[in-house]
C-alpha cells in the first residue's frame, strides 16, 4: 500500500497531467488523419498518450466508470440531465470529461450527463 506522502505525490502528478490527457482526448475526437503523413503523426501522438495512461496505471490511478453506471455524486459531477430511451433515470448516459481516482480517493470527478 502507498505511504501517505507517496499517494499525495501521485495525486499531484496526476492532477498536473490531466490537462494534457484532456487535450489528447479532445484532439482524438475531433481530428481525422487524411494522409499517410498525418496518420504517422497521429500514431506518434497515440503512442505518447498510451505512455501517459500506462504511467497512471502503474501508479494505481484508474479512470472512473461512467456510461451505463448509476450516478454517484462521490465520483460523478452531473453537468446536465437529458431524457433517454436507452437508460433509466439516474443512469449516466454520456461522459463529457473523464474522471480519475487513486484507490478510494477521487483525483477528479467525471463530468457526465445523467438520464432524467
């Protein structure tokens, strides 16, 4: 198990890196490689992204589960509600920003949309 100082250091590092991961997530959702050169650049960015995610994993930092899960105010931040034919009321239907935790400590709550 982590000593308290080690855990605090891991949380601090993770919080500092979240903006970087968020920018990668936004880019991967919005930019489509159209040429072999662009595909090569995208692949190098994805490799770096995966290296960061692996470092998080090795530190014990995990993504908070969202879509399809019951809304939990301890780990989810409901940004809005929306009707859903697919999910029952109170179930997360969309993730707007990933959340992360180290063990039972939330580093950042996930920003979500909840079925109403």
